[in-house]
C-alpha cells in the first residue's frame, strides 16, 4: 500500500512539474514580448522613409507650418525614436539576454519593464505618423 501511495505521489509531482514547465515554454517571456513589438514595427521603417520622400516636395513648397511639413517631421521623429530605442536597448542588454533567454539580474528585469514601455511608445509614434501621412497623401 505504501508503495502505491509513494508511486502516486511521485507521478503526481512529475505531472504537476511538467505542466508548469510546459506553461512557461508556451508563454512568451517579457524579452520575447519586447522583441515582438520591435519586430512588428521594424519593417515599417522603410515606409517612414518613403512617406518622408513623398511629403518633402509639398512641405518645401507649402512651408514649415503646413500639415505636410508637420507630418514629415512626425515621420522623422518616429524614425529617430526607433533608432534611439534600439541603441539604448542594445546598450542595456547583451545578445545572450536578447536572443537566447539568458537570465536577467533584478536590475535588468526593471530595465526591461522600462524598455517595454519605451518600445510601445515607439510603436505608437510610428503607426500614428504613418497613418497621418497616408491620410494627407490620399487627399492629394
């Protein structure tokens, strides 16, 4: 009887721990989440440049206070914010932490929360500046 209870306890413990490990693997880490936001908006960097090129002649002819010039400036600022974020992120984390899931120190875990907020703002800046520029260009 003791052997059966002992075996059941071990099987239960193994089942519980394997479920817990599976859950951890299925859920993206904070680092993976931050990088997925980066990966979502990085392809849009070419669009930013293209839209700046399309708005520039209009902005030059209409002046710095025109909606076209302001939209172009927003696109340029969105581009700069992405470049600044990537530089700062790379300064804070090494490739092992970013690409291979190396364990983060408590300080770096806090930094990662800050970087998540920053990259979400970068995403918002990129998406809203593209949307605004495309709206302006569609009226031309």
